[in-house]
């Protein structure tokens, strides 16, 4: 498992400050998107801005903070969620974390990213 690329204080700052600002425009401005997920314990709905790419019926998201980010853990625990991208809301299912060793089947940019960080892949339900 790759070490997170970002400093340890950055996720907390982004959660409190940056995500609130990005959440306004991320659903409309590619490659940004908003992942909609439910809290593992609270059941509350959360919205997290991410950089996401679509490849066929798959959504691909790099994990620069690692697989232990709250939104990743929530999505994996629930097994489904949603994504808002390009002004449209879609459901996603079967989220999984892909490592560099498993990235051969992904498009070239995702394979490159997987050399430095884990990548989350989910199926888009149109």
C-alpha cells in the first residue's frame, strides 16, 4: 500500500475549508466531481469533492490521501453511493481500491497514477 502523498494536516484542512468551497462548483467542472456517501456509523449523507475520470462504465478516482480517508471507508463499507459529475447525478456500485499491481486493466492515466497512489474504481449505474 503506497504511503499517502499529502501532508498529514491537509485532509483536515480540506475537510473544514476547501471541500466546502469546491463542493459548489465540483459537480460541473471536470475533472472534478462530488462523491455522495453515507457515514458508516451516523448514516448521515456526505458530499466530498474529488478528481474523477470516467472510463466506459467505470469511475476512477486517485487516492492521494490513501485508502483510509473517511469518504473512501464510507463508500467501501456501504458498497454503493453516488457521483455528481458534469451536472448529472449517477449511482455508483461495487467500489474497490486498486493497487499498482492490479492496475493493468485500467486506462493509461490511471495506471500511471496507481504507481504513486491507490486508485478507487466503481461501476457507474446509468
